[in-house]
C-alpha cells in the first residue's frame, strides 16, 4: 500500500516555516505498514494543487494533504479539492456545531467568515477537528483514499492519531513492518559497512539494512516486511544481535533514540552524574540533555564560560594556563573539565572551547578549531578537532563530538 503526502502553503516554499508535518506523518504511516512513495510541497495556487493531486493519484493509493484550510481568502484547498472531484460545497452540520462550540467556549462572536469553516466538498466524510475550527475531510473516490487535514501541527497530529490511522487500518489489509535501530558513535559509515558486509549480504530479501549517518553517529536500521509480526520480530532481533556483537564498542543503544538520551539512560542506570563547561557551544550541550524528561537524575548543569575571566572564576582555570596556551588549547580544556568535576561535584564532566567563527581565527588556530575534553575522577581525555567556517555547524559538530568523547570515556571501564 503506497501513500503520498502533499503539503500546501507558500510559507513552506519561501522557507518561512519548516515542513515538520510530512516527516511525522510518514513515520505514522510506515508504522502501520503504509509506505510513503513521495512527499511534495506546493503553493497556494489552484492549478498547482490540481496538478499535484492528479500526479499523486497516478502513483499512490492514499493521498494525504495538509494546509490551506483556514477561513481567509488565501486558503483555497477545500474549493480546489471540490473542483478536482467536480462537486459543489455544502455546509456540514457537525462541522458547524464544532465551530460554534469553540467560539462559545472562548466567549467570542462568530463572524460569517468563521461559519465558512463548516463548508466542505459534497462528497467528503467530515473528520471533526477537536482542536480547531477547520474540519478534516476523507474522500473515497476511484479506488483511492484522499484525506485533507489542517496544516497546524497539533491539530493534524491529533486527527491522524485518533481518526485517520485507525480508519486506514480498518480500510485496508495492511502488511506488517518491523523496524529495529542500532545507534553507533565514533566510527564512520564506510568502516561499519566493511565490518558487517557479510552479515548484510546474508540478509533475506524481506529484510533491508539502511545506514543513517549524522555528525559522528551512524544509525543502522533493519526493516522487515511481511505478514507474521512475531516471526518478523524474531528475525530482526536475530540479525540485530549479530550486528551488535560484530560492531562491538561503537554500539551505544539498540533503539532509535538520540545519543544524549542514550548517555543519560546509561548514566542513570549506574547512578552517575554529569556537569558541563561550555565555551564556544554556548549552552547547546546543556540544551541537548535538558530537552529530555528525567535528565535531572543525571545532569547537574554547569557553566557557559565564554570569557577567560569566567573560565578562571567558575572553573578554576589558571591565569598562567590561559596566558601561555590560550583559551583554545588542550591545557585549558582539560582544566575546564577537571574544574567542572571539582566545583560542580559530578562524576563526569564535558568541556568544550573553540573558535566557532566566522571570525576570530589565527594562522595556527583557524576558525573551526575546537578542543574537547571528557573527565571522570579517574581519567581525563582530550581531543582536537578542525571543523569548517560555518558557526552553527561548528556548534552542532562540537556538541556531537563532545557526546561521542563522553560516551567513549563512559564505556572505557
């Protein structure tokens, strides 16, 4: 069963907003055995939308559409879909009641333009929007399923979870898809591929292996397709175990989670604590940890010591070290990490200092030069990196490298 996703809105095409809807929807569809054939973004233009619908219907069994369902003149999706099916618009009582309920709840007057939200193509089944005024619409035409939903992410997500996915599952005899992800860090994609080549070659046709690299990490995703869920799960687990055994220490987790979450889980299970000393990353590493619920069990916090004065006063970096070696040096980053351990009383610490750019570099320390240290009570390791000249990329790459270095130290027992 193949699906296509169409997102509608000029704001996507001009880069004003990022289309997060499509990625989220694709995952939900894949989880129930529906493969996404293509994802397209089109402007708020009648002819563009009609063309996209025609092309999608030639490729897919299920077409999901988001966006363009608001009450203003630039929201033309409903009328364009009605034209596509050559039907008129009708006022749906259930949709109208929902709009009236929402306006009454907030004691706001309902304008004529708001009443238009209840207008839908005559051939649709309305999906009531429990979190907004724009109804979703389900069409079963010509052996294809079309579903139009609001572009507001939380409205679309609730509609997909509560109405669309259950309805799709009852409408089709869907195959089983089993995914298993292995997170690795510190070893490149090509080295991993060479190490596990024979295992990959031995995979049966219905199990595929994908390599998903990202900033010092590689996710290996096994995907199995078939009809017997338990049999597929057993097969995937068997091959995952072989991969994990072969890869060894670079394996961080056997589930699809972020590296920092895997580190938090590992440390929490061992009652270990962590602090940070950040300079060029400016708190980004702290953000990565604290975005996860329960991070306080492990993460104490730390210092964003951008200036030399704070490196001295908060972390105990020696003035003589800064004078002799500079802020971006092995000696300084080691003292930052060990100072965090001492002053913040954690079991482990990460320190980062570097030149994020785009200026500030010198011939011997160009933009992108970063020193990272990870320390425990027993051992400190430090490593120099030379990244590029893009500031945000340097910050993200520094954070990813710091996590990888910490992971190496944690597992070096």
